[in-house]
C-alpha cells in the first residue's frame, strides 16, 4: 500500500487532471496511461505522449480499446497503421487506423504515387480514396477492370463516367460509345449522342442489352423503332422500343406475337382499340397481359354513357369460352350505368346458365348461390360442396 499516493492516482478527476497536465516526462505519462485510477485520466495521459515508438506500443498492446484509439490517432507511420488496421481485435480501432491512412492519402497530389497506392494497397478503403484522386483514364480503366473489390471497381468506373459527362464533342462521344470496354461508360456516352444514325447503329450492334436500350430510347424514327421492337434478340430492348410506338396495328402485332410477356404487356398498355383489346384479353397465355387488356376495356366502358355499348361489349366476349374475362368486364363495366331491364335479363340468364351447368367453382365467387340442402341426390349439393342453384326467375 502506497503511503504517499501521487496526485494522478487520485479519485478526484480535477486533482488528477491538474497533475497530469504538469507532467512532461514521457515515461511517467506512459505509466499513467496504464495505471491511472480514473479511466479518462489514462486517455489524457495518452494524448500527451509524443514518442512514436511508445504510441505504437500502446496502440498495439494496451488492454483498453479507447486508449489504443487515442494512441493510433497520433501515429504517423503508415506501415504501423496498416498493421493495426488489419490486426486489432476491435473494429473501432481498425476504423481509426484506416482513417488515419486515408487522411494522409488525401494530402497526396502526385499522380504516380496515387496510382501505385490504388493498385497495390491492401485496404480497399485506402484504394478507393486513392482512386478518387486519379485523373488518368487508362489507369482508372485498369483499376475498374482488375481490382478484386467491387466497390473499388465501381469508384473507378464513376470517375471515368464523371469525365465523360463533361465532354460535348459528338465525335468523341460516339467513339467512346462504340469502343469503350466498360458498358457503364458506353451508356453515359450514348445518353449524350444526338446523331440518329449513330444511335441506330449502337442500338443494333452493342453487345450489352442496356446500352442498346439506352440508344433505342433516344431514337425518334418510328419505322426504326418498329424494326427494333420486332427483331432485337433481347426483351428489354424490344420493350423500350415498343413503348415509343404509336401505330395500333404494329402494337397489336407485337402484343400477339412477341414471345416475352413483358413486351406484350407494354404493347397492350398502348392499345386503345376495343376489339384488339378483347382479342388479347381472350387469347394471351399470360394472366398479367390479360389483366392489362381487361382493365383497359373496363376503363373505356366506364367512360361511355351508352348502355347498349356495354351490352355489345359483353356479348362480344364469349361467356362460355372466357368466363373469367366476362365476369371481370361485367363487374367493372356496369358500375355507374343504368342498364335497361332487357339487357339485364340477357346478362342474368347467361350468368345463371353458366353457373349452373359449366363453372360452379370458377365463377360462383362473384355471386355464389348457396342455400339449404336439396337432399342427398342433388348433384350440386353432393358433388359440388353444397352449391345450390334455385330456378331462374325472369
């Protein structure tokens, strides 16, 4: 037990702080950093140490991570910081060591030095900082192609595209759009091209579908768009072209023949001819395409004030062959209409016959006929889980 305890060991923070602030002896400060009673006094002592070797020793060996952080923040040697950033057991210490390295990198202006760091440093965060300061496109391209970390590659690519966005010369942009190795760079260049013939060539020849799609988006010639919509091997490109087409016949052909449902859907969304929409709704094999066509029919029907048109639309749709389509249109189209009784009777008669004879499950969900048991011999009660159809009442 100490008879005369030094002031820096005091449990009184202010007393211990005053004592530490008076000490300049590095050895005493090192001792305090490890043995002070109050935790914050250990940190204060560490902050006053200037000897790099001692700081490195504390940063690597001290049991308290907060003390190691303070020591790490005062280290200059990059190799020592790198070792701490790679090996310390505490993530906060590793982050501080990495930040100390990157802060030093930000002060470097020599391009050759930055390129060397960007290509060889072990820490990807450091390579990113170095890459952000490189101006040479060839070096950036090499990093974008070869770095083992995707974040570094992305930063290098963004550095290139940022430079491309500053270019206004069309010939230079066309050359980049046609020849650059990185598709992200070709996209940025293509977005700035105005020459329609060059855009058409890119739309037809680039090996990456997104680049072709970007070029297609900028094409104005309707015939060229129709050609791309019908012939490009990729559905994304065909869909882009389809969305720019207005010809109803061409859209209908695409909606009927394209092998991809997203392309057919895009075509259907632009069709307003009801006969064409009915044909798509009845025949397309994809439910989403059918739904789009049906919703367009319903939307158009709701806007008309002529109830006889509603009748014609419903009669056009064969209830026996396409019951689900019929009922979707039936429920959607009649909203807001005053339908004459003779039309209602036609609709109700057809609905009843269908429900009773052909589609007890698929379509009864709209107006399910359920009632008391008709006896064990009743077909719909025993075989169709209790569905009951009363006689049709006109």
